[in-house]
């Protein structure tokens, strides 16, 4: 295990040294939760990074962290307790790809959450090189129908008028939009590029359950300046725990 600081030390999380490790995407996802969110669901939460970031930044009142891997779930529960969120967060042993009856039995109720967030596995079957460590491989690879199951679960769990927010590689935007479109409206896409003028490498997608409003494509935002490794001021503030992501 390692103990790693996030948000400028506002969070300290235990995570496996050699398994799937939370990074910038998890922080950005948690920071993208709208202010005033009541009940939050973090699907495939891992050690709880995104959900706990949202709580630490006071974007949500409470959070359920759903994770199917038992060892990773234990770390999420530990991180909840050690960061003082025992009264506001719960770690749930739940598989978001399971059948609805199993999902409900695990505690993921329908029409419940104000916001559902996810950083789903991003390689389709047969793409990329599977990681040697099992939890990391499961977090990076999924079968061809799994993305639809993740979006279907988000739509089922969100309340009417609730939101789903996914972070995903930019090359997967078309596939993600195709699965959001039958279930969410008022979709907003925020492309994120490494540097000004470069193609987006990842996107944030937000949709509202039951809305019929059209899609909005925001201007791309660069994570870094033209040179060097320093983050742009907007993102530096997020990673230091001084601000949430305004979009």
C-alpha cells in the first residue's frame, strides 16, 4: 500500500502500490460535481478518490462509493473513515454491470441520486495491453457491451432531473454520446487538451435525466501551458484543493 495526498493534502488515500492507482482523471471527476449536490453515487469508485474529492470540496452532502472488487472496496471504506467522512459516505459492494435485481439488492436504488459520476474502463475488448495486476486490468478493460451497462446503471440510479457525469478518453466520445443520448438530455461536453492548440485527450460529459435540451460543446481547455509541466492556473487550483472545476 501507499498513502497518497490529494487536493494539496486535504485528502490522504490508501491505494495499492502496484494495482490501479487514482490519478488526475479521478480528481477532475470529483471536482466536476455541481455545487449543491445532495446525494452522490460514484460508480466503480475504486479506492473512493472521485467521490471523496467531491465531499472534500463541499460539492456534495453525501456519497455512496460502489465498487465490485473486495480488496479495493476495503480500501475505500478505510479512506472514508481515515478522512473523517464516516457520517457522509458509504462503501457499497456493488457491480454496476450486474443485472438490475442484483444492483438493487446491493443498495443501488433506482431514481435516488442527484448526481452519478463514473470513470469507466476505457479499452474495449481486444484493445490495448491488459495490465498484469488484476484490479488494474479490470479498471482499464471491459467488454463491448459494458459501456452501455454503465450508462444504463447511471440512468436507472439518477433521480428525475438528476445528472450523470463521465470522464472518458476523447477518442471514445462518439461511443459515449451514443449511449447517453437515449437516456439523458442537456448534454454538455468539455474537451480537455494537454496544451493549447493540441487535440483533446479526454472529455467530461454531463447529461440530465429527462431533459430534452440540446447538446452543448464547450471550448477545449488546456491542462498545461504552451511549455513546461506546470498546470494552467484553473487546473492547478483544482489539484491544490483550492477550487472546483467550473463548467
